[in-house]
């Protein structure tokens, strides 16, 4: 009787082939996950940059309301007012380490990031006047 239980216990375990199949399947699934997530960091940076561009544009509006003039640069936005509050707090560089650029046209402000390639005037620039429009046209 004792021998039957030992034989049954030995038969109930996994074979080497079964374990190798499971490891191979897990490896394939892991590879698919890594390949699928490979481009996500760039997309996250783009979305963060778009959010920053909108925040900077809103800070320009706040600055204009407080000072009755538009800011000349991002540096103007980071200066504290009489109450010790700045229109913009945080970094004035985009997720790729480049400075944001302001284009002021009268009361209209356009905030621009050079985007992933770091060069202004290229197709990957992120601009406050085109956020949302790109997605509608795509």
C-alpha cells in the first residue's frame, strides 16, 4: 500500500518536456509584451509635452491678466508676483530637454516644443495651436 502511494506521487509531477513547453510559452508571451510596449515611452513624452504646452499657454493668459501685457519669454512666467506666486511653476524645458518657445501675436500666444527630434520647424513639433487638430485629421 505504501509503495502504491509513492508511485502515484511520482506520477503526479510534471515531466521535463511539460516544464520546457510552459517556459517556452512564457518566453513567447514576454517577448510579445516587450515588443508591444517598446514605443510607449515616446508616446508618454509626447502626451506630457502636450499637457505642458497647454499649461504654459494658460500661464501666459494668467500673466496677461495680472500684468496687462503678454510675457516675452518663459522666464517672465516663472517670476513671482507681489503675492509671491508665479504664473508658471516647474520646468521650462520639454521632456527631451529642449526649451519651449513662445510666439506672441498680439493677444494670441503659441507655445512650441521642438518635439522628439529637437529641431524647430519640423513635422514633429508640438504646438499649442495644433493640439487636438492633428488627432482629428489623422
